[in-house]
C-alpha cells in the first residue's frame, strides 16, 4: 500500500481542528486559564501514564475543564494507519503525522522484555549506506511531542499481558541530529507524570556526533549506543559519511573521556556486511581499537533492502567474528533480527513504500489496517 494513498491522506487531527496535546502546550494553556499548577500533572498522568484516549474519562478533573480540554486538544497518541505483523510477534507501526509525513515504530516482544523502537526524524541526513532510512534524505525533524506520541500510540497495539520495559531510539533518523527534541522527549518518557520509564531502560543510538554525545551524557542518564561498523577510517568513511568529520580516533577518544557511570558500558553497534567488514582481520583491528574502553559490542548481521548493494554474511561468518571478539575478552552479543519478514529489522525502516525501487507486495508483509 502506498503511504500517500488517498484513503489515508487526511488525518483526524487536521479534520477536527484541534491541536495535538503536548506537555508544553498543556502547561501554557492551563496557565492562561489560571488553573492551579497541580492540574498539569493530573492531566499528564492520565495522558502519558494511563494512556487515556479521551479527556472525558479524567474523572478527577472538573467537568467544565474536561469539556474545555476536549474542545482544544487531541490526546497525544498517534494512530497507526498500518500495522505489519511479523511471524515472530514483531509489529511495525506506520504513523501518519499531521502534515502527512509518515514514520515507523516497531514493537519487539522478547519476554519478559518488551522493547519499542522509535523514530526521531522523518528520513535522515547521515547517509549511511547500509540503512534504508538514509535513502530518503532528511525530510524534517520530529517534535518532542511527536516522539512521545509514538510511545503513547504504540500502547494501543500491546496485548493485555504486555508491559513496555525498554525504549530504543533506533528507528528512522539520527537522534542526536535532533538533539533538543530528543532530550525533551526523554524528559517526558522518564517523568513520574509521564511514561515513567527508567532512564536506564532507554537507549539512544548515534552514528557518532561527538559534541552531542557529550551533551547527552551530561544532560541525561540514558544508555548510549554508537554505530561504529568498521575498524578503519577508509572502511568507515565509505559507509558512514560523518566519519570524515569525526574520524575513528576522535570518536573513540571522546568515548574514552565520557563520564559513563561505573556499572554501565557504551554499546558499539557493528553492522556486519558480507565481504566488507566481516573478515578475521577486521575483528582483530576492532579488538585493538576498543582496548581500554568499558564497552560491549553488538554485532548486527546486515538486513537487506532493495538496492542496498550489500549482502548479509553467513551465520558461520557471524559466529566466527563473535568468537574472535569473545576470545579477546571483548563482551559481545549478536543481535538476532526481529521482523525481517515485514521490513521491521534494524536498518530497514523507511516509511512504507518510501525507498526508491522498493517492492513490498511479495506476500511476506502480512498487514492490517488500523482498525484491524
């Protein structure tokens, strides 16, 4: 289904004439009305903590205030216009924004954990060759409200037994290229009146924007993941263009200097590309690079998408690479891709039908509309 089809072109928010509620807009509106300060936390707890879908359901608010809120605002959650369900239980949600742009989020069940992968931008400016989102270029940043709205909207697609345990900023976009909105969203996600997620259970992934990495660690307590993906500047520069501005030596020097709490580690993500960065010599170079950094390595076998020009390495190659790191006492895990059959795995998100040359009508995408 084309994400810009006429049947989905208009959003209920635009049709209603009401604003999408956000913490900032609610605070300002309540202050203008002269409401007591505690009203904000009451309303926010209903919206973000309890996932209230209507203002009328907020039973501890005066009736007149509930009616005024309902006439002014829409609840913060986005509505998925398409849900793609993978064989492994993964659910990819296509959210349409008020301007008609779309972003994707992914629900990843792995009991007892339930992880939600969210987007920070529509498209991405980083240009990484192994990522489908990069093919779009950067269309625009998401607001803090739109980032949080993915979390609120996703909860409608949890089963009754599921409870959100982890959030990863690993969807569409480079989170640190939209720094202020991401940090503001983290504040809502971790607030007692917000989603109430522990900062230790939120991971922000970056290609290595060094100044913003330093600010993130200073301003928040979230986990940091750095997409390293190659052990030499020649290799990484061809795969990750930002390496030309922040080469490996600069990036790793910054990582060594970050004031990471004693019981935490930096995660280095390494996308394995067949014949490109998956050789034994690449593993040996990676071991030398990471010496002295309190870290773990997350190996990610490449998830193909149309026109990428890369291939996924064999399971034997992946295991051999992992074993080399393990034998060198580098803590290492292999990310077992979830949702590959619905293009929901790492590096495959691009908005439905937005990748040039993509054809996802091969029968593997078992999708339902938002009402199904």
